[in-house]
């Protein structure tokens, strides 16, 4: 069961904005941020790429070739070639970025 939160309407507005930028969601721990974002992603995108830096250390090197989107996507697929990226249908969620602060620079 999913409990609706205030962030749900904000996420919909963010998606509808054609000029939206990457989104960083901050807040207290254990309040449902990840659950809300994953729920939104699954409802609004056909392809969800979820990377949790605290649990999946294998993604630490995705910035080795630079901070541009194409290099990051290429390196994510090197780590896991089952991940497919479809333009305008894919959302990438980086969770626990405090474990890997350089990833915030890419945004």
C-alpha cells in the first residue's frame, strides 16, 4: 500500500515542466523519500534506473570518463549491460549520494 505524500504533486509538476533540471530531494532519514520517488518513477516512466550508492559500490567508477550524460550512461551500462536507456522514457535515480558526493556534481 502506498501512502500519498506532499511530494507526489511536486514530482508531477516537475515532470510536466519541459525545461526541468535534475532534482535533488533532501530531507530527514526514513520518511519515505525513496518510496515516493520510486512510486512516481514507476507510474510515469517505462524505464527506471535505480542506483543506490550505499548498497551498490560497483557504480563508484561511473564518472571515470567525465561528468557528461553520455559518458555516465555508457559507464552504467558497462557495469550492468542489462540496463537500457530510452530517451524520454527513462528516469535515473541516484540514491544515497552522500556516499559518493562527486555524483552531485554531475547533476
